[in-house]
C-alpha cells in the first residue's frame, strides 16, 4: 500500500496544510470508510501503483469492498501454480507463510492448519476495535451485499455492526 506520508507529500504541494495534518486526515477518512487505498496490478499481474477511492458514505464503502472481496476471495479459481506447489509438498511436513489474502492456497487443497496469512483473510471479519482475537466468517453477508446493492450502495441493514463485546 502507498503510505499516508507519500500521499500527504503530494497533497501538501497543492494545499496549505502540512504533511502531518493531511496524513491525519487521510488516516481518519480511511478509518471511517470514506477512503479506500488499493494496489493496482499491471497487465502482468504485478502490484503497481496505488489507487485512492473517496466514498460518500459507508454504504458505498461496503458496496466496493463486498464486490472486491467476492471477486478476490470467493470467485477466483486458484492459478495452476498453487496445484503445482501442493504436489511438491503434499507428502512432506510443510508450513506456508503467505501474504495472500485471497485464500488461493486453501482453495487449491492446502490444509488450513498449515497456513498462516500474515495480512489476514478476505473471508473473515474481525472486530474493528481490538477487544478480542476472534474472527467471523463473512461469505454469506458479503454475497448478500453484492446481490442486494443498488447504485453502488448496500442496504443499511447489511452494514457490519459493532461487535457485541465492544
């Protein structure tokens, strides 16, 4: 992801506010669901530039993310390379540490107890407050968000609610 500092430096050239002030504003917009930073892949599938999307409200935020999660976590079939890797290790004592959040290792048949996702998993929700370590499967709600959205907004009743422990 592009850093807030990099974005702030670019905006500081055209705004009267300083880098720290702009960076704080960017982080606040992102934390409240009004700004999305996403890495853009080039035609070879390599990560490239950062795309910033500014949304009017959380209904748009979750419309965007539900589509993004559904496509990357629930719709894409694993690339053949995952099958090839599995064949190499399936009869061995292996453990995979990955930055993938798209679940391709597990979709290809890797034992989920032998996988560690350093950047999380698009298939899980967790509380936005650090009250617990528990995660929650999100497939049903993500698919419903995608199905029921209109004009790039999800219905209010589908907005993820605050975790009951908080």
